[in-house]
C-alpha cells in the first residue's frame, strides 16, 4: 500500500543486525565519553566560600565566648554580619547566599520563623559602591531535626547577574528566642572555568547538530514531501528544536543583564522539551494510524493544545521565579508558597496525564503492529530506543534534584544531559535517512502501491472489470523495484 511505500524508504528497514549493533555501540560510546569527560576532566560547577558568624575556635560552639570568638553574635540586637566577595566576573553567572543556624535544643527539634535584614552593594571601582538590594526584611522557616547540631540550610539571597567585581553583604537577624546559636553562611557562585566548559561544549554540540541538519537535508532533498514517513517529517522538526536546546544565544545571557536573555534561554530550552513530547505522541500515534483516513485537524489539534498548555505553564513558572529574583534577590518561592504550589501541582497533573497518554499510545502501537512486518520493525526500534532514553533521562533528572553535593558540583551532570538529548536525535536521523532506491523510484513505488490496492479490490469484487495492468518498460521497472525492496 502507499502507506507502507512511505514507511519502507528508510535505512532503518534495510539495515542489517550488524548496522544496528554498530549504531548503538557508537551512541553508547559517546554517552560514556560524556560521563568520563564531565566527571574526570570537567571543572567544579560551583565555587563555595563558607564562613560563620561567631568565628569561634571550636567546631560546634554552644555559647558565644568573646575571648575565643572573633565574629559577631546575631542574637544581640544591632549586630551585623559582613562579608566581601572580590574578583567576580560575568562568567560567574550568579551568586547564591545560604544560611544554616545551629540548634541549641538539639534534643527536641524545632521549626521557627526567623526574620533577616539583608543589604547587598557592589562596585567595579574602589569606593564607588552601588546598591544591589536595599535593606530588605525577609523571613525564612528554619527547620531543625532532632539530634542535629545544624538546622536545614535555606537560601537568603540570589543575585541573578554578576556585573560587579566586588560585592559586600550585610546581614542581621531577629532571634528573639533562645533556640539558635551560631550561623554558617555559604556564598556560592558558578565557577568561571565551568562556564567556559559549558560554552565550548554547547558550541560543539551546536556545530554537530548543524552537520546533522545538513546531512539529513542532503539525503532527503530529492524525496518528495508526500513520500516522507511521519518519522522523517517530525525528525526534521526535532532537529531544529535541538538547535535551540544547544542554545546559540547562551553568550547573550552572560554579556547582557535583564530579563530578556534569561527569558530567551528558558524559552529555547522548554521549546525543545515541548517538541520532544509532541514528537513522541505524534510519531507513536501516527505510525499506527498512517493507513487510516483521519483529518489532520482531528489528529494534531488535541496534541498541540495539550503540549502547548504544558509548555506555557512551565515557561510561566520559570519566568515568574526569575522575575522575582531580578526585582528582589532576597525573594524565595517559600514566601509565595501558595502560587508556587498551584503551578507545581498543575504541572505534575499535566505530566501524569501525558505519561498515561503516551503509555497508551505506545501500547496500542505495539499491539497493532503485530501483523505487519515493516510497521513492527518501525515500532520496535522507535519504541524500544525511546523508552530506554526516557528511563535514562528520568534517572538523570532524579540525580539533578536529589543528588549528593559531590554529584551536584560535577560537570558531568550538565554534559551527560545535553549529550543524551543530542545523541538520541542523531541516532534517529541516521535511522530515518531515505535509501537511494526510494528516491530514484518514488513515483514507480507509488504506482506499485496503487496496483497492490487494485489487486486487493479485484479479490473482493471478482466479477467487476478493471483496466489492465501497465505493460512494457514500466512493468519491468516495477518488478526491479520490488526485487530491490525484497533484497
């Protein structure tokens, strides 16, 4: 049939087992290389400076002893902790300030609201200080586990841009109850070497993706669009979304302040994930429905609306959080937990619905492909490879959010994630390239498909008369194509 004629024009269906093994081996080798390069050769992601308010000689002081401690006691009204960061640059990207308070009642465990007053100033020249944030009163919920000397770490401030070489922090706390003692401050910013590492690897993947686009375009340029399989159509779209994921605008994020570079960065990243989610839904559903008569509007509209809503919600949450940081570096989502939980729960519900939807589509595709050789091969490759990548990516996502500090500070986290996305799309490009015979004989292939349909119609209505089949050169050419397809 014409549908199968479109489906058999790909390398995937003519590739021997050896070709599959080599392709998967190269993909696995590239992914393993990203782990090795990022983990063993990559720089630390974060640079951290840790300091305490009391500055006592002992590691776990219970009381502030002026004879042994050289810092300040924040429980004394009017006491201000001061810290200076120097030699900063735009490659450091952002600065985060975290605090941990010591628990003076470790035998019980506590949870209290604590108010902090934070002031940040910056300068590029000595004595020429500018305000980053004025005296801002903000509160944090401090939770302390029973039996633990230090309470849970919370973020106090996040400076989204680094455009000063020196920063000074002034912090005071309102500790009206004798629950807390010393305070440990952690100043954390992106390592400049890691930013350079990220820039070079984004540029490398961007160049390889452009090469993949050129390769795919060159091979498929003579294949008429109606003869493209649904995998080929959507892989071409996914390739251009991958360009955005590799983020050619990333240098703008480093060179220019303001919300727009951050917004572009987030939009390009989320567009790739939205296209990827749409790609899986459309391709799995489209392969099994190619032979069915269905309007494009009915097929695509529900998928576009659903994925579009997911994409808009994610962009809204990310932009909302970043805009608050730009407006007030001391802002935390915990201060607006109601709105944050609304969006978080909404996103979770949409994700669960998507997982159920794509799971159903994959199951139906495997069931309905059992009786068709070419369809079964397409479903098994695309389904098996995609499910494996989904599991691997979910594992990386879990590591990203629930990882040990040593893993969090490892460049392999970034490199493996971006490498997995690129390798996945590159493998699809290779498998879905058109074969030479499909391009040279695409018109004859279509005639063969129509002849096949006519043959089926003759068998259903044997008493009807139909035009005789074509003879001569055209018939011999069809037989030649059929032999090529069988081989």
